[in-house]
């Protein structure tokens, strides 16, 4: 098994680009990351089980903000939070 180092890079800013339906994320190391929203698994825990979240609107996605000191992004109105590792995995898949 390969040893992995923890991610120490932080998210500095995030915005939603409706035209490409993606999050544009700026990292503290100067990198930018484009994450297509439709690559992210959006689920909620409800009635004792995971349920898919209905496809979010552009207005909902535009409320995205940096969360947890730069370790994740949060879309509060649809109760979704994605850590940097999740975002990196989504674009790598």
C-alpha cells in the first residue's frame, strides 16, 4: 500500500460559473481547479438512508463559499459540503 501525505493546500476562494456549470477554485499555492458540478455526488441522509439531492439550480450553486478554514466548500442552501480531497478525486475520475 502506498503511503499518502495529508493535503496541506487550502482553498482561498470559490465561485460558480454557470456557463460551464463548474466551480472555479483558487488554492493557496497559486493553482486553480475547475470542478464540473455534475461530477460531484450530492446526497443527503434522510429517514435513515442516503438519498440523491435533486439537481441544484444555478442560483443555488452560486451561493457556494469557502468553509472550514479553506479545507472545503459549502453550499448551505442544499446542505452540501465537499472537502478538497473530494474535489480533487472528482476531477481525477
